[in-house]
C-alpha cells in the first residue's frame, strides 16, 4: 500500500503578518486568504529494505537512516524529519521500513506558504497510514507546533490552517494559540471575477522569511509605533477585503490591496526592495489597481488585481522583469488523503 496526501498552497489577500506572535497574542490578528491549485504532496511507501528513506523530489534531495525513534535535525530535510520525530514521539510508529517522498509545486521561499503546507501534507500521509483521530483544527495546530516550536522556525499561523481547511477563509488569531477559521460563502460569480483579475507573478527570487519575521516580532516587542500601527491597519484591511468579497464589490479589491501594500512596507526592513518597487510601479502603470507581496516579503510571488481586461497589458509588462506568470485556480478543498 501507498499512503498519499496533498494540501493546497495559498494566496494571502489581506491582513498578512497579523497572525505572527507576539502581535496576535497582544492585539488579535485577522487574515483573509484563499487556497489555490498548487499543492504540497507527500507519500509513504513501505519498503522491503531496512531503514527509512526520505526524499524531497522537487529538490532532488535524499537521505537514508537506520530505524530510529528520532532523526537528526541538521538543516537537511528537517521538515520531513520534524514531522517523523513528533509522530514517533506522540503515537509510536510501527517498526516498518518505509520511504517518505515529498514534492511541492512552488519553490521554497516563494511566499505561498510552501513550508507549512508541506508539513500539513506530511502529517496527512501519516494520519492516513496510522488512522490517527485528528480533525482539521488538530492537524493545523499540530503542524504549527512542529514547525514553530519543535523546529524553532519563525513564522505565523495562517499557512497551516489554509492548507488544512482549503477554500476562502477569514481567520482570527488570538493568544494561547487560539485560531478561528471562518469559511466565506462568496457567490461564484464574484470568485470567478476575482480569479480572472488576479495575476500571480513569480519574481524568480526567493527569500529567507525568518529574518524579516524576526524583525517584525522585535518591532512589536519594542513597541515600535510605526510598525505596530501598520499591523493594526492590515488587520482592518482584512475586514475591508471580507466585506468587499461578500458583497461583490470587486472593483474595490485593487485599492484594498494597494492600501495593504503601503502598510506592509512599514512593518520591517527588506519587506520591499528596489526590484519589488519597480515591478509594482510598472504593473500599476499598465492598469493594475493594486497588488501585494506574498508571504513575509522580500521576494517570491506578487499578486496584482487587474480589472477590465488590463491583465493582458500587465502580464506583458511583468514579463520584461525576467520572472514568470503562474497560472492557478482557486481550490475549495483543503488537505486530502488516500490509500492505494
């Protein structure tokens, strides 16, 4: 038997960064995001040979280990090892030799939640294999604990929940790791228009999000007025975006994104840079009414809202910057697991 899973990546539309502690603990965070048809995949296949094989097929990395209760965390395939170690600790894996293989449809550091989504997918494969009694909230929180606490990787909490639940969600974040996921019932024609007008562009640069996030966290701890006020405004942006989508005021989405772009740059250094500013300016001149940097910022994907068929002029201009347009559709399904 082979145990498989897939979990969707996400586009953050509003409120980005307010899911990161200590801001969310002190003030409460709010984010609006949508899962898309790019995925993190995981498979567990029993082997006849002895030991454990870990493979990241998209990165062409492989490691082999003798059977052990704990695999070494050393910078290589740590997300795979981190999930294995935690599952082994909490549930005790049967003494079975296996291969764990993963593949992600977008590059690491691209701002679509790749790392957290991969953790969710790996957990999903183990849940399928071991028939673990974990619901959606359990899996998302488990992924958060493995990534943020066990592996000590800096970041927020939206990605784990977006990957697990799927769809378009308004998420609220509070102290003591409390998260509330509110699925939005958006009319299909509004979603169709949003999907048609949103252009997803990969700058062909990745970034180390942890550095940016650590500065953002420090700014909150230091009570940096400019940074904290920007986060307050981004939280309000998520509410503005929710209302616009639910009421079908799609013409306002570009301006709401632009408002968020102006605020996000104030949260920490290196969120934006010369390349990002040049791309953003050129896209707006070509007809985009607003856009955003995906994830923590500094590189990766950018999203632009292009009304009235301006997407074609915007795409033409974006292609001059050496990146590439990423086709996608919104995905209504979160983590999916199966056995063959």
